[in-house]
């Protein structure tokens, strides 16, 4: 099943997994807050809690977006789920490594690897 909102498109896999593709090119504070709201609504509606977020189309990720990912990760953990991010550009990956966010949220190169990691 595929589903789309203002900032993302979801493709579901297995019984409790989904690939979430961010459709905006820039994630500033406003977009980050909307993203968290949309993801929470999606979790509530679908019951899915194994989520891979694909940043392939995203050219700029603000610190607010990184905070949003931490918030989403915490929300999923409370629901017994997990978060993996993939397709980060070089700048975003550098920031994630500098902040050691990759120690909290796993990072994979592509959707296939992210999905495999979630299904372990």
C-alpha cells in the first residue's frame, strides 16, 4: 500500500514496516514540525512501527530536522519500533557523524539496506 501526505510518501512492507520518502527539498523548522505531526498521525492510523526515512530528495536538513528525527526515534521506541534513515547527502551525513546522532539512529546508504536492517 502507498500513501502520500504534504511532506512524505509512504510505501508499506511486511506487517509493520514502511519506507517514508521525504518529498520536500529543504527541511527547515516549520517543515520538521509538520513532518513529526504527519508521522505521528501515520503511526496512529497504520499501527506501523518499523520506519525507514529516505532523504534522497532532501538537499538541506536543519538542526530542527535532526531534532525531529530524534523525536520520531523516541516515539517509535515507545511503540516498540525502530527508525533507520537512508540516502543522506554528504553534508547531512557529516553533521550526523559530528553530533554522533548515528550512534542513536542507524544510517544506511539505500532503502533496501534500511529495510533489511529493520527486519532483523
